[in-house]
C-alpha cells in the first residue's frame, strides 16, 4: 500500500483542524451574538419595566409620605388649635374680670363670664368651652347645662380615668396643659374615642377653663382633604394615569379618573379574565411587606368600560386607616417602547451575522495559504524531535532543547526530560524519605564502595535505626510513624557532606556511606546526627525520638562485610540501651 507523505498528512490535518476551529469559532461567535441579543432584549424590557415601576412607586410613595406626615402631625395641629383657642378665651375672661371686679359681686361676675363664654362656638358649632372650679364644681358646660352647679370630681371616662381630678392636678402644678380622655360618643357604638383637652387656670376666682376635641374628627378632616386632593391628580401625556384610594372593605374613596366608582363597594369587581381586582390588591397589602406590584385588566376610560387593557399597578397600605393607595400604568405603551428598541436590536443582529460570514470566508482563504507553509516547517521539526525522543527513551538521557526550533516542541522536550528525570528518581529514591532506596544501594552504591575498597581507599559506613519505632506506629499510627521517619531522614541528609550518601536500607534503618573518612571522623558525624535527632520535637508524640547507630571503617574488606559489621555495631548500640553510637 502506498504510504502517505507526512507533509501532505500534516497539511491535511492542519487544514482540517483549522477549518473545524474556524467553524467552531464562528458558531461560538454567532452564539455569543445571540446571547448578547437575548441579554439586550431582557435588559431593554427590564429597563422600561423598571422605569414604569419606579415612576409608579415614586408617585404613590409621595402621597404616602404626605399622608404619614399629616398623620404624625394630627395631634400636634389639634393641640396647637386648642391652645390658641384657650389663649383667646383667657384674654377675654381676664378682660371681663378686670373691667367688672370692682363693680359687680362675685355671683354677678360669675354669671357675666359664664354667659359670655356660653355662646362662643367654633368649628361649625362643634367646639365649645367649659369652666370648672378647682373643687370640681361645674360652672359652665354648654352641651349639658343640667350639670352646671353640680360637683363632678368623681367623673370617670371609659378607661376609669378621673378626668376632672387630672385636670385640676395639672393646672395646680403647671397652670395650663393637655389632658387626654376616652369617651363613647352619643349615638355611636360602644367604640371609645380619644379626646384631647387643653385647660388653663384662672386664679382670681379659683377656676380653670378649657376646650377639647376628638382626635378622630381631625383625622376625618385630614382624610377628606387627602381624598379631595387625590381626586384632582392625573398623570401621563393624556392624563390617563391617576392615583386611587379604597379601603380594606373594597369601597372606592377617591381617584382622579373614574368618578363613577367613588363611594361604591367594588370588592367583587372582576376584570375580563375573572381576576378580583380589589380583592387581590387588599390581599397583597395585608401581607408583609404591605406593598407590591400586580397586573390586571382595566377599562381605558370611565365612559367606555367594555374595552379593557392590561395594567401594571403598584399598591401600598395605610394600615392605621385601613386604606389601600395605588397607581397604575397601561402596559400597551410599555410594550410599544420595548418593540421599538427590539427592532433596532434585530437590525444589529442581522448586520452582525453578515459580518461573521464575510470574516469567516476571508480567514478560511488565508488559512489555506498559511497552512501549506506551516505544514512544511512542522514536518521538519517533527522529524528532528522524533529522532531525539527515540534516543532519550533508549538511554534515559535528556533531549537538548537548544536544538528544538518551535516552542511547542521545546515544551514537549521539557516534559520528556522531566519524565526521564522522574523515572530516574523513582528508580533510585525512596518515596517517603527522599533518600536513595535499596535498588540504588544494590545497583550503584555497593559497586561504588567495592571500587573504593579495591583501590585501598578508606570508606566508613554508618547504620542508623530509630529507637522504639514500632511503639510509635502501634501507639500513634503509621501516619505518625511516617512523619517521624521523614524528619529523621531529612535531619541525616542535612548533616552529611555533599560527597556522602544516605539511603534507606530497610524499614527504619538508614545507611550512610562516607568516602575518604576515618572511623573517628565517621563517629563524630554520627554523634552529631544522633544529637540533632534527639532535639527533634513532634506535637503528636509524648516521648523523645532517638536513634542508635553503628560505625565501621575498612579499606580492604568486601562491601557486604563492611555493611554487615556496621549493622552488628548498631545492634550492639541497641543492646547497650539505645540513643548511642558504637564504633
């Protein structure tokens, strides 16, 4: 069979891979365009929706802030009015008293002041003034004249407060001030109503006088003002947006667009899809956080309620008043704005797809030319790299990176060299201690020692063993034993010279070979190592770690005999009590 040329093979594969890459890139590009299109579409819809939501929320929140302000100032305004009324009456009473005290008797003066004040009313006749003595006798009470002349010191409100006693105590202490009471209004249910009174002492006659008003009356006035204000509000280009108010029972209280709904209960009103508009709004605001958005269908005008459009509505509750306040916007205009922006996006998408096609075709044509040039150079570099790789695998020698042309093959050469180095390391090094292993001893170290002994060069051998190592493994586990063995091996390796060798002989035994070293010098080195090991600390172990060692030096014996003698010295050190060196 006719073999394919490598150049053609490389060229074909480069073109194939390049074409696939170009195709995938184009598809990813197109996909990213569509993703951007989707994101932009979603962003446009979100932007316009949020804009309408923010507008509705700001609109309603402005009304709510105004209502909250008026609620918070209800009692303040009421107290200011009551105080001002009493200050006016105070001037009048003092004037009547000063002008007539020298001419009239006390009964005559009392009658003059009482009858003058009796006819004074305010707030459409609802407001009046009363006068009592500091002993609790009623001087003036226009709405119940029969009580005049009687003592009402034991009068209590519905909460059991002694009202006159509280008023008398206040004016005697500070001259004037406010007193609160709770009463059931005539003709009303048994519901109690809070009433605030302002009283002022009149020392010349031992009196105090005052006036009061129910808080709910002022609140009703404020509610009436707010409803009137809301009825006048409209928004939007065509004034087709408005604010509405209805209570928790579904009764419409105010709106600026549908007057026919006002004062009617619409709790069961449904839109064309059967949704209960008022019920859904009430249910929403009764739950935390007492505000939110919802959609429903609603007529475009009050005159033609047959045609309904989808509407986005924002509602908030005023729980103290059992009110729901909201405002909505027709979704038709919102969708029109979104569609206009969507058309612009569609045009941008079409132009982007055309540009992708043009760029893809151009890149493919250029890639054909470049692929032919690149294939030739790559093929040449592959041949060179293959030859070097074969040599490296046969001899376990590194590849010369300086002769590699392309960076990619240089990386491969580095990987190959690391692999070669790793293989050599795995062959001759112990994985736990990083010392030379038994294979290294047998294949390299023993021949080396034998060669030194043959040349009559002194060689010293130290055989180390960790004392009570089995106890460490049994008590603390083999993982702690591995930590001990590793640190001891590291200590030994750090204390020997560059010319020396340290290898794991077996188990916890470590062999150290010292070329050109006398027995005395070897003993000193072994003793230093023993001391260093004894100074090691281990958080997990509660007894000292020590080593024992045997030293032997010979310049004419066999290598195996040399190691055997050192091992015998080691066992002698063990027998003598451990943690010592025997030579």
